[in-house]
């Protein structure tokens, strides 16, 4: 799958996310106002903030899909990593704010002045179902195109679903006379959101600092090179991540008595086999060493 196809999928998924978040924001805001539920109003604001994060995903994909130019001769794929980092920071701040609000409510022993209406409960259930479905839809396509920023946006959907779970527990608790249930649930939700943010941040940073693609994938590449006719042994094989793509640098040993043209043809075959066998490889550089014998 080429960069253009990945971008089309990401933009399509992001558009669905924006529409779903806008509709849910309006629904939850109306329910919160009509049912006198501050928790549901806060949840509506959370859904509205997800629209901003999805726009960042679209911008990141648009920038990463630009062709290489004089100033960026290796392309712009790492712009998606930048988008993932921005989204991870937003997700982390969302988790911190949810945790802070919950802690203040518990310490201050805040209690609802009036039990919220049933409309808030219905809105919370609808939000949980829709946002969980959006998470599964988005994370499926994120894995399909190996997109860190789309995965981050998927976790925004799940954080919103978890937030709605907290709102549902809190609203139900308030209606039963236990308003403290909401902030306690929110503290647990906060921890899940913070972990997701840290995982997304670490993944994006790894892809920006030339981390290897992993021993398993490197071993498969080594086997492909070793199976190439004319290759006596693989002297070295190194990889580095470039956003979701991989650069490969390998040194092979060939018969020292071979003419330069034949040695070059072997190197070309290794280059082509690696790039054709592993779609995630952006480029393979092959260096030829003469054998010891």
C-alpha cells in the first residue's frame, strides 16, 4: 500500500471521527443542560476537543505524504510522528485534567445539589457505545496502514468512552445518593488515559530516533539476503525506523574473483528482493565486500 492510499484511508477515517464527535458533542451538551448534569456537560466538552485532535491527524498525514524536495531529500514521513507526539500530549493533558477534577471533588467532598435527570444516563450509554465502536473502527485502520497518529486518535475515542463510563457511574451514583462514585471512577479512568498517552509518545519518539525495526523482522530480512544466489554471507544488516517506514543497510560478501559487473548484479538482486519482500522498507542500501578466500 503506497503513501497516497494510506493518506486516503486516514482522511476518510478522520472525517467519520469528526462527524461522530460533533454529533455526540451536541447530544451530550443538550442532555447535560436539560438533565442538569455537570458531568455530562464536561463530557460534551471532551468530545468536542477530539475534533481538534482529529484535525491534527489529517494535517500530519497531509504533510507526511508530501514528496521529497531539495530541503527534505528523504521525504516528510516523520511529520506523522510529530502529529502523534502532539496528540499524545493532548491525551496526557486530558487525563491529568480528569484526574485533577476527580481529586478536587473527592477532597472537597462535593455532592450534587440535585439528582441529574434520566436524559443524562441515556446520553452516557449512547456515548459509550458509539465511542467504543469508533475506537475499534479507527484502531483497525491504524494497524492496517501502520499509523501512529491514527492509533493515537483511536485512543482519544476510547478515552472519551471511558470518560462517559465515569459520567454514567457518577450520574447513576448521584441518582442513588452516592455522588462520590463519579470522581472515584474518573481517577481510575485517568490512569488508563495516561498510560495510553505515554505508550503513544514513546512509540512516536522511537520512530524519530532511528530505532531498529526489531530482531524478528531483521532476521527475516537476513534470511532473504542469505538465500540470494551469489551471496556467500551477510557481513552486517542494520535497520532504522523512519516514521512507519524502514531503511535497511546491509553488507554482503561475494566471491572476490567475480567481475565488478557480476558483483553489482548480485547487490541489485539483494536490493530488489528486500524492497519487494518487505513493503514497509523505504530503501535498501547494499555494500559488497570481497570474500576472504
